[in-house]
C-alpha cells in the first residue's frame, strides 16, 4: 500500500466515531508506559553507574522499579549474598544531571529483595529453558514488575546495533506471591526487526499479530516503540490482528483501536478512490 494511502487512512481513523477505547486497551497502555519508565531508568542508570563505579568486576546486575514519584535503578554485587552497590533515582524527566546518585553499599530493602528474586529466577529460566530464543546482534532484557501485589517479569529483545527497532521475541513470566514461577507465555511467536535510517521518508511502520498474540497491541510493543521510535521519523505504528487494528500515535504516545471490519472498509474505499484519481 502506498504511503499516501496510509496517511489518508490515518486521517480518517481519528475522525471515526467507533474508534474504540476500553478497559483492556487502557490497561495495555498503562502497562506499556510502566515498562517504558522502567527501561528508561535502566538506560540512564547504567550510563551513570558505569561512569562512576570503578570496580567493574564486582557488578552482578541491575533492575529498576518505581518508588513513589521516582524510578530507581539498582546495581548489585556478585556473589551468593549480593548487596546494593549503586542507586540512581530519576524523576519523570530522566535528566542525568538532576538524578540522585548514591554509591553507598547496603543491603536490599524488602521490596528490592522481591524484585531481585524475580529477576534472578527469570534469568535462571532464560538460561535453562529452550522456550527463550536468542538471536544474533540482540540481547534479552528482564523487566521485573510488582504491581498491586501481582508479581511478573517481562523479557524483551533489544538490538545491539543501531538502525533497527526490534519487536517480538518477548515473554511474560507470572509468579506466585511466594516468588514461584506460575506460568510462561511467549507474547509474539517471531522476531520482528524493522530497519530505519534518519533520512527515511517512511512515516508509518506496521506489524501483524497472530491470534495467539492477541487482538491488540501489546504492552511490550508500546514500551519498545516509546524507547526506539524517537530515533526514527515514524509518526505512527499499526498493529494488524484478525479482529482489530491498533494505531499507536508516536508523537502523542496514545492509542486508537478499530475493528478489523471498519479498517477493511476504509482501506477498500480509499483504494477505490485512489484508482479513480489515477
């Protein structure tokens, strides 16, 4: 489909009365933005910590979590009884110049112990279970989540090379209150790399969902798009499923969804109009 047709369709979508907003999509957007904030804290927290911490051989890993109005990135030491060796706290701007940096060594808080345990169990599972796939020039990132006493961990695939946004090859692990693995779900069946350059004229990117992935954009899709689309020229991303079409507005970080039936009617109508013009 030509770019001009996509742009015209995009214009129509925002004026359609039956564009959907429901509890399910609101929850997906909330979860996606939460994952994004966690990853942003990890990105900038890592930059700060690696610059300031001298004993690199002592680093065992990191995780990020919300703390009231801030997000904290915690680095911990190696060993059977790791300790916190760095704490970076960010407000909503993620400004590294105003971040609160504390390199005091200390023990985990009770909350941090739970996040660490979930992260460790997830990493152990990744290393022992063939469900988890690894691809060249990528790495798997663990995002532990504790929200309203619900414990889980997302595993996302991120690129090691610039010029590619990677969707898919992502997983969700559910945990019991006792920090035992209750289930593992592969969110997308495949790896979905989308190449880009800053000189691209492409404004819209697209991928499709199989029925097992679900009817809407995923929280991991939203997180990845918020993280990486800022390096592209994209303005929107479409997710096509059998029942619905999700349109993520990259500039507004907002979601609009339509039924696939409504989408197909728009596409068919605009294709016919386009033929008449040409």
